[in-house]
């Protein structure tokens, strides 16, 4: 164990995410619903990153933003 409470753990885990918060189950569900709908019929073989923007930033420079 590293110690600390849930809020501290969330704060540490999300400090390098541009959205600065964890995603919700509802947000993930909306993405799944869209992928399962006719609206996404042209999407094939793509990876949909539900990561709050973490995959498109340089984490090392985020502290200076």
C-alpha cells in the first residue's frame, strides 16, 4: 500500500491528464453507445481512447501549462 485516501489517489492519477479529472462510467457508456449506433458506421478498426486527452499531450510539459 502507498497510503492515502481515495481522493488523494484520484488527484495523483489525474494530475497528468489534460481534463484534470477521471472519466465517468456514463461518459464511457456514451462512447460505447455511439460505437454501437449507425452514426459510427464509417468507423472501422479504430482505437477510441477514453483517456481525458492523456494520449495526445507530452506529460512532461503538462506541469508548465
